[in-house]
């Protein structure tokens, strides 16, 4: 293993380690250096121009997280496609989180033991949720899904009192789903009525 004692934001990116022992050289697997931007910490993949949320950054005590679809770093726009394993695990300050359409995966234990988390909105892009992602979120009572039921690992909502809400016209939902009650959201959008002619 290699330890980097200090970095600046400009150091973010992909790196290889070359080891030369006089008989030849070998190149390590690619490693992606994580940096902090604003209130969230990201891991950037410079080849695919994608970013993964790996945790809360500089703003400790953040109660609401709205994950953006894109982040700009050093002039390059990265699409946020994932929430990493354990990204928010044990964050007792977090109350609400919104996950955008660009995110396709929520990692294992991503929100595990977030005891203050009461609600979360998961947009339609999410297709997989890892093991224990929302396990032991003792205050999480409502999870809103805007898309089809994603593939899930084990114990996703274990010891969490959540009810799962989903949109009409989406597929894959059962009752229960992941051992939780599911409720289809009633279509309460306002209707446009024809005005009577005068």
C-alpha cells in the first residue's frame, strides 16, 4: 500500500504506481484519488468523466443532502453516477437526502445507521441498491421511488421502519418489497379543466 500525506484539489485523478527493481518494472492497477468539493466528497474517474459520492466533505453537521447530477472540477464536468459503499454510514446529523436521475447505484451500507434520516427521494435512474444500504435507520419512515423497483442486496432496510412509496405506472413492486410495506402514490397532480364559455 502507498500513503499520500497531503494533497490539493488539483491532485485529483487517476494514478498508477510504477515499481522498478533493476530486473524490470511493474505497473499497479489504476487508483483514483478522492478529493473534497463543497459539502460532498467525490471520487472522480477521469476516463469516464463520472463521479461517485464517497461522503460528507467540509461541512460537518449537514442535515440535508441534495446530490447533484453533475459536478465541475478543474473545468471538467463529471456525471454523478453512484453513491459509494459506506458514504454516509453513521451520519447522525443527516435528516433528508435526494438522489438524482444520474445516479444508477447506491453502494452497500451507504446510509447505514443514519439515525436522524427521516425521508429519502430516489429518482428513476437508480437500478441497484447494495447490502444494508439503509439498515438500522431508526427514524427513516418514508422512502420515495420515482422509477421501477431496483435490484437489491440483502438487509437493505433491516431494522428500519420505512414504508416504500412508488409511482403509478412503474414496475417490479410487490407488497411487501424488501420486507417493507409498499404504497402506490395516488395521482394528486392538478387537473386542467375546460373553462365554461361565457
